[in-house]
């Protein structure tokens, strides 16, 4: 068993970055060495709480600290610049989603990571939701038959900290990544509608339809709905599954159908009441699972992370969706 202690830092400790620091500080095989944030008051508070050093300038942090890995949780517009500097320092990176502001920037980050033999993981946190992992396992076993459609709903009020991106890059990219991962392929067609209902400068609602051959996938996202909803449903030839990301509940409806012929020799299909099962899941914090996997990867252990290439895939589809939406408008 590898007892190596991984030395980590966190750049950006507002909202999600704070939780990166919190989780790292609780892990036995991790030493949270330092945090960095331009907000000195916030940064010092987090450093004090989790008993680590504080830096206002991340370049100074990279110069003075011997780190194995860094979580980057800054505004999207800063992902590229900071990511390059950390990767060039030969430090493994977990970049909060999206990987970058554009596919061009994402490609460069992937290139630099390979050149420096460093891990570049992307924080698509829903992949590490126990409910999603159970759903993926269930689908891979063929228990739902052939998938015919996937529907995702991710809505709620506008998060005040989101100031430099739109609802597709912030919300829909989660479900784009999940759907591509579940189906193991890229969409063949993209359709989208949406607009700016409350915001004047950014998309704040969108309805997206992705075709994967004969499989249709619908994603609804907005910052308008006064209640937070995070649902995913999958329909297959053998049944239907509903997943709640927040409660980590998965409900399975298995079809009970009979194929027969009537008195006139006509082919008929009859449905009985479905068998309903609540799939047993041990709830865990997705971020905890994600960071544990990242640390295992840093230690050279076999584990699942969302690679830079997968982060690029989700970003590219999101960009194509925005382009399609603008064309429709």
C-alpha cells in the first residue's frame, strides 16, 4: 500500500475552491500545504481554518512551495493562464470545469500537460456522484436494453459568483459530459434554443437537443427557476430510470411486456404494471470521491479521472451548441 503523502495547494478559495481545501484537509494521504486567492481576507480565513499557508500571488506560491498537485478553482477566464503556469512547473492539475474559455486554450493546456508528463484532470464533479456511477454500471450491464432517449433538467436561480460565463458553459456542460460518457460517443446533430431573460449580456436559459444516431437527448438549463432541480432520466427498451443528483436517489421502472398474437393473428404487445425498484446507493459527497480519485492518479494508482481530452470534448460540444443557438436567434 502506497503511504506517500501528496502535497497539494488550492488556487482560488471562493465557493467551490473553499470546498477543495476543506476536503483535502480531511484526507489522510494529503498535506494541504497552501491556498492562494487575490481576496486576502478570504484567503487568510481559509488558510487559518485549514491550518495551511496563504499566498496572494500564485506565482510566488509555485516558486516557494514544493507541491505535487494543485486544484485550480478560479473564474473561467483565468483557467488558461494559471493552468499553463502550474503545468509548466510540472505540477499535476485538477482544473474546475470548464477546462478553459475556448477549445483552442483547452488544446494548448492538454499539449503542455503531455509535454511535462503531468496529469490534467477536469472537475466534472457529477461523474463522481454515486448515483451516476451506479447508473453507469447498470446501463453497461445492458439491464435497460437499448437506450432510446436521455432527458436532463438542471435549473435554479443565478449563482451570484458566476459573472464570466453563460448557462450552457456553467450548467449544460455537466449533462453534456454525462451523456457523452454514458453513451460512449459524440452527438451527430445539435439543436438549441434559448436566450437572455433576466441578463442582458449572457444566455440564462437554453433547451438543447442532441442526437446520437437514433438516440435523442434533451437538456434543459436555466437560471430562472426559483427551485433547484437536478434530474436525469434514461429510457430503454427494457425500462426507464430516474436519477436525482441532489438526493442521490435512483428509481428503476422495469417493463413487464408480453408479445403475442390476437385471435385474428395480429401481432400485439401488451404492458403490465412496471416493476419499481429503488436502487440501493451509499450516499457520498461527489467532491470527496473526485478528489480521492485525483490523489490516487497523482500517486500512480489505477482510478477514474475526467481527462483533459474529455473536458475538451464537453467544451467543444458546448461551443457548438452556443453557435447553433446564435444561428437560430
